[in-house]
């Protein structure tokens, strides 16, 4: 297969295993490119991309911008906090104004679940979801699965536990879809109040004992507690959360085998993970960030090849 089955990347739910494998193979090529002295290719000289961020971001925003520039695309950046959205402009009006400047592709982060899906039905551009509320964060899941493949040789057959605030996490949902499509076994671990009720319908087991979850897994993906999405208290205190679900060096070293530790960032050091674990040789957190650029280059390149005027 040399082409994606979709014209937008709205969620991992909507793509196939073959799409993911094509993205990985393309990312392998771009990973080699970004390690060259000249880290740039001319592939997207005729493509203009708008990065629309209606919610804060460090890694995803910088990673997309770098990926676009490495592909030689023209790039415009928009942050809602400094835009006319603060004067009441709607999402469709904002995007249509940007598109009238002849933009081909939109990378959008938005606090509302489904915002990218909505946009894809109303505007004539390729849409990449860079995180929509607690729904999906597809490029994060792709870079996470790619990092597991790089570290352990394959994703199929591997056991991955996602630990923490599953309820508010778009990373968890996208990871579950991606890992299962690639043949991994997935469990989640966290306080019952932070595990969504629909989780077992996704064929995901719940483990509320961190040690048991860690003994079972090959990879632990530690998630942050998303206090900004909480309107009530889901656990008694942060201290108690850390005591039950925080990963520290003592637990890591006491396990019967060496596991791989991941975190999508941003990290709350000392809450879900201690600094010595985050910075340990078992952690691949910075490899995840590095792989994010190659994965995003691959996604943008493959979607751009489906845009009619673009001939690469
Ligand atoms: N992992 C992630 O999405 O980080 P940012 O919110 O900083 O983009």
C-alpha cells in the first residue's frame, strides 16, 4: 500500500492497521533525513499549512511546526488567545478566513471533542487532529507505538499498561486504538473514579493495583492527572494518588523484569512519576519526542500526496 485510506487524520479509530504501518515505514525514512547534516527535503514546497491551536501545547505545536519546515511547506501559526476568537468569531468563520488565504492543510488542537471531525465536514482542506478535548490525539498514539516498535522490535504481542487519569485522556483512547490495531495487549491502571465506564467494551482490562499492572507489562505509559479538565475531586489528595499510582525507582527496581517507561508529557514530576524514573535508562520519554517529528512528517507527507494540485 502506498496511499492512506483517509484524506484527514481525525483519530486512530478511523484509520487501518495498514495505514499505521505505512506511516511507520514513511517515518523510518524521515527519521534518517532528520539525522542528516541537512535535515530538510523539498517535498512540500507547494503546500501551505495552518497550525491552529485553541488550547495550550508545547511538544505537539513545536513538533508539527518543525515537521512542516523539514518538509519545506509554508507554515502559518494561529493561537486563539491572541486572535479574534476572543472577540466572538466562530470556529468555521476563523478557519474559512484562514483558508481563503489558500491554505491546503489545517493542524488543529481544540478543547471540544469532535472539533476536527466537524471541521472536516465544513471546509475544503486536509485536517489533522492535534488533540480534541478528551477524545483523540492520533499523532501522539502513532509516535508512542512507533517508539515501542523502535525499542522492542515490534508492537504485536507486547503488553502495555496505561496508568493514571484515563477518564480525561485523549492520549489513552488513541493509544488503545493504535496498540490494539497493531496486535498489542492493553490494560489500564488508575483510581476507579478515573477509569471510564465504557473501557471494558474496548476489550481493555482494568487493574487497580499498580504493582500487579507493572509485573504484567512490557511497557508502562504513565499519564498526568488532568486537573484542568476536572470540576470535582476524583481522589482524596495528590499525596495519596502518588502513593498508590505514582511510579518511583523503588517499585521499578523491585520488578522481576526490566520494563520500558513512557510518558506523553507534560510531566508532573513527583506526582505520577519521580524524576529518577523519568530520567532513567528505562525511560524513552525524549525518544518519544524525537520520534514525534518523524511521525508528523510522515503523516503530513502522506496526506499532502492526496491533495490534487500537489505532485510529488
Ligand atoms: N503530549 C502533548 O500533547 O504535549 P503538549 O500538550 O505539550 O503538546
